[in-house]
């Protein structure tokens, strides 16, 4: 796999974990808020995001790293712990040069390449992080910067150099 794919999974993990950790510092009133056009409350959206993440990983790798999330509310600490566990595993999967071409079958009977599931995992997480950020904004809370530039800065993957004029 390409370095860019590994970085994409690294960013996905970092951004999701950064958002969950940020949300741990807001009150229940904000966590239980929603706004039109989003998945639902922040709490429900984060739980959905992590549940889907684990499902995508299981589908691609054939492994389950944790018992499935319960249907009821889950503490944000537990969601963060699951993302921390998944992150390095996603990066390992992304390094497997043959994995993306393997056929996988969904629980409802669709066969497709693992690479498509991997792409969906990245897209899905980004989409729902945006939902959470929209709800935060609607509540008057400025969320964290989650773009790739912020990831690069936070993880030491970028440096500023003087440019000759």
C-alpha cells in the first residue's frame, strides 16, 4: 500500500480521537444536542462512528478487536479506547499490499474489494466528524481543528523552513 493510504488512516484515527477527547470536556447538554442535517446527537454520532469503524475493520481483516458495542449509551472513554486500539491495526492493514484487492462479503451479502471498504471507513469517519463539528458549532462551541495540516503539525510530520525570497 502507499504511504498516502497509511497517512490517511493515521489522520482518521488522530482526528476521531482528538474529537472524542474534545467532547469529553463539554457538558451533557451539548453531547445530547443535535442539529438538522446531521446524524443525531453528538453522543449518538460518536457511538455510531466507532461501531461502524469496528465493523469495517472486521470486514476487511476478519478480526474483531473488542466485543460489539452495546445498544445503549457508551461512555466516551470507552469510545476513545476502542479508537486507540483500532488505529495501529488500520495502519497495519493499510500496509498490506495485497489486502485491497481481496474480495470481502458484507453481512447482507454484497461482495466487493476490501479497498472499497477501506475507502468507506475513511469517508464515513470524516462525514460523521463533520456532523459532530456542526452540532458543536450550532451550540456555540468551537471544536478542534481536524484537518490534515493540523494532524501533520500535531504529529511532527511538518516543519516550517525559511524560504529564500
